[in-house]
C-alpha cells in the first residue's frame, strides 16, 4: 500500500496506483509556489480508470471559526480555486514535459475524455446522529462547489472519513477522530 499523511489524515492507496502528494511536488513548489494566490490540492491519484483530485480539511475542534466560511460559501470558492489552479499547473507541466506529473498530465490531457472525481474530505465536529441542518449545510456546500466547477465536467463528492466509499479503492483515517 502507498501511505500518505496529509494534515490529520492518513490515506492508503493500492501499490499499482499513481499517487502524488501534489502540494509538495517539485514542479508545483518551484514553478508555481512562489506566485501569489496560486492554490494546490492535497493529492492526485490515478487508479480504477479514474483521476481523483483530493482536498482534505480537518475542522475538528474549529467549528465556530469555520462556520461562517462554510455558510457564506467562502470555503466552496477556496476549493474551486484549488481545483482550477491545480488543472492550470498540470497544463503547464504537460507543456513542459514534466516527468514528475506526467501520469496525471497524460490522463488529464488524453485525446478522449476520461472521468475525474473531485473529493473534498471535510472532517468536523458533529453530533453522533447528524441533524437535518448539518446535512443541509453540507449539501449546500457540495452544490456550491459543483456549480463553481461545472465548466470542468468533473464529478464532485463531499465526504468525511466515515463515509468514503469502498468503491473508490482507497481508504482514509482521521487522527482527530475520537474512539466511540
């Protein structure tokens, strides 16, 4: 298994997958990191004939300070900018023939359209049974992200560690989760 730690998350992907901790890759850091306001997602992963673009945020213990960001769609805009900038940097890597990001570039810029899944992993404080208002807030957040990324024709999903689908082929654990 390929294991990656991102913030308070531990991801595990099958060995045969191509997995990049994107915001730490050399091409992004050296060529685009110094540019002002360029954003990056956490992970790019190719497996099961899909490109996964993954952003993970752990708001556990920070509910109050992030409540407004979620409600006013600031967080949705932040996620959309990260996806937009990541695709733009991948285009730059493609044009430069960058080897580090080649698999992702080949997938993304193939002559035939291939499916892309944007996964926003949001861990937050919640009661054991999710209230209708919490479900509505998460649904509204996902809708706002989808609207902002509609031009890319990607499939967007919002998860927490407990509800990541087994069908994806990878797993994630959050270290801030409390034992139940």
